[in-house]
C-alpha cells in the first residue's frame, strides 16, 4: 500500500505574522518555518499504520519554495520513506485552485492508494484543498475525520457534527483529511534524522507536471490591492456621573449595536 501525506511549511504559530505589502504574501522570514502541526498529525496516522503493516510505503508531498528542503526532510526523519517537493517560482502566491491542480498532478505522477491531509492549514485556513484535490483526481473524499481506521483496500473514520457523529468509509484510491482530534506526531530521533539524509527526495517543477501557472483558460484568483490592518483606535470611556446608562445607550445606538 502507498500512502501519500500532504504537508505544508507555515510560519510558526507562536511567532510573528507579517504581510509583505509589495507582494501581498505572508513574509515567511518573519518567524521560524515549520511543518504545519495538522500535517504532522496526518503523517502520524500514516506512520502508525506502516509500523503495524509491513510493506506500507509512506511518501510526504509538499508544494514549497527551494528554502523549504529542511522542513520537508523532517517528514523523512519522522519515518516517511521518501519525499516529493514541487518547487517553481511561478507558484509564488498560488491560489487554492492552482495549488490543488499542482498537488493533484504530483499525486498522479507519484501514484497512491490513500492520500492523507490536514483539515486546514494554520496560515491560509482554506479548509477545502483536500476536497478540491479529490475532485480533480476523481476519487472518493472523506473530510474532517476525528478518527481513522485504514484497512487493506479501504479507509473508515468518524466525522463529528454539531448534533451527531457520522461514520464514513471509502474504497481506495481515496483522499481523506483529519482534524486535531488525531494523536500528536512523534518526534524525530537521532537515527531517523541521520537516515533521512539518504532517503529518496525528488524535486519537481511545473514543467515536470506539464502545468502552466499562467494558463489563460484556467480559473485563477488575483489580488487587486493589499494594505496593513489599521491600528486599533482608543475606546470610549464612560464615567458614571448618574447618566452612564444613557451614555451607554447612545453609544450602542450610534454604532448600530442596539
């Protein structure tokens, strides 16, 4: 069985987040670059299955910049058998549509039985990429799974809703996405870090995937303007001199809050 796990490099959740006003893209150098935690949890699902089932191949796949090799290689240090990285300058600032096309093309080239992704990244928070990829690949898609059971030719899991829990299943090939309810990822040990240096690591370009980021017939979102969030203004302080209730009511009415 071949399981491909989608991982993404993101700014550290606990670091600074800055937007480049020149490009309208997040400044990746503003904080430490790490694998998104939900991607690591997705990788843990695959590795846990591989630990118990000999012959399982686990591949990490990412669309990143050239500077992200070390981040992707962490997936190898955690236990994945190989990695595929899609790097191309034309992908800078790619929207969800283009990202889905690239990853779907890379998955077609790599081959897979099961694709595991996180439900949404901590930077873009789109939450739709796994479904878009499944649509392009024309395979079943089970999203937002809070538990996962992988069998020889199918995958099942639970999706928690507001009033009920749904049991989902799909035959291979399939794409699934998981939530933070899945276990934390393992830490790479010294042996894994050293072994990662010798594991297969393939870098692909758009030309390798026969894709054009500027295809005039493809739907693309464009950015027309970008600006920093304005600073917060000082609030209104109400001093109770017997008319605080009236002042509060007037404030709410003026700001259409009542």
